[in-house]
């Protein structure tokens, strides 16, 4: 698959059971398979290979890539951003769908106006990770 050299890489921290729907939607919307490293994340690779084999790519140059979310999501995100900077590439887009982040983040904010996070908007944290409110059924 050819990828424009200045294309922004998109890392999806969707490695939890129940988030396959998000990956399938990304595949349908953008027509691009999602790279899942079967060495780093064998359980997720195996599950997707059974549930939605049409969306899985074994090509590490794929624009969309699964990023192992736990533990150490922020360390991985920082490494990806640093790698892009060193290679003079655009900063990657790192997305973490979660309702839990919105609940936890709200507890740590000081005043009432700061606590009113908009659940229908993506929020970028201090580590460069975009959080999208998503609740698994």
C-alpha cells in the first residue's frame, strides 16, 4: 500500500475487548486496513483475525496502527511523537476511546466550570493523546 510521505500516522489505542467496532468503523470510513503487531499484541491480533479479518494489516507502514494502550500508553505516545520529530515527519494522531478517562479527569479538575468536560468532543491531554468518549456495551 502506497502512503503519501507526509501523511499523518494515526495510532488507535483500541486494544480492549469490545472496541473492535471502532476499528471496523475506521476501516469502513477510510478504506484502510489497520496494522496490528502480532508479536507485541498477539491476543488482539488473534481476536481481530477471527472477528474482522478484513480490517487487519500486517504491513507496519499502514497509516492506521493499533497502539497497545495499557500499561504505559503515555510513554508509548511520547515515543511516537519524538520519533516523528526526529524524522521530520508530522506529529502522529494518537486516539484513546474511553469513558473512564472523562470520569477520572473530571475528579481532578479544580472548579465547576473546568469539570464540565464536553463528552461529545475529543480532548487532547498534556501527553498529546486525544481522548474520545466511548462506552462499551
